[in-house]
C-alpha cells in the first residue's frame, strides 16, 4: 500500500520528534553510511542468505529513502533555525502524514466493503429448481406477463414468503416489479 518513501517518512517523523540538530546530523550520517553499505552489498557477489535475511534490494531502497528523509529534516531544521525538531511544525511532513492517513482509511474502507461483499456472496443461495410441467407453464406465463425472467419471479416470491407458527408457508398478495 505504501512506498518505501512513505514508510520511511512515517518512521523518521516518529523517531525525530524532540531531536536536536546534532542528533539529526548523527541520523543523517548513519543513514548515509547504511546506504553506502547496502549499495556495496548489492554490488558484491551473491552469498547464501538465511531464511530470515531481508531482500538486499529492498533494504538498499529503504536506506536510500531514509537518508533522503533525514537530510530533508536536517535541511528544514537548518533553514527554519529550529534547535529541536517538531513534527507539528513540519508542513511538508504533516501533509504527507495526512495523505498516508487518508490512504490508510480508504484502504480500510475498501477492505471492509470487500469483506462485506464476500460475506454477502457466502450468504447468497443459488438453487436449481425442477418444476412439474404444469407449474413451469404457469411460472413462465406469469413471467411473460410481467416482463421478468422466471428466476426473478421466484426470487420475489421467496423474498415475501413467511412461515406461520404452525409451520405453514404463506405469501401475502403482492405485485411483481
């Protein structure tokens, strides 16, 4: 759902709150070093990685993004003259955070809608009904007069059926639509 840059921006935003200019400079240097190391790892011959090692390309991409975001925070602090980083004052970072929140909310809403559709699909009943010739002729005649398919007539009929206390099925008179 989120790009490496989005994940890193959220992470740096959380980690940087209250950090001084010197502490942010240390984070920039660390990210630069890690970016260099992961690029070197990509260019070196492949070695057998254990099952828990991360993808070196993904890791390199994350450190490139992390380095860029720490540099952005450092440059912003320098330009604004902030002694300490405050995420609330970071206009661009706050805009990105709102975008991420909106994306997340949208994804959660789409997921909930999809789950509801899946539940509805499980709750639906598809039936094949064998009717006697006489009943079938009457059903087709009713369907023809109303302009509906026989299946639609049966669906509306089933929608209105109720069971009385004595177990008898009953349907009140209704108009097909």
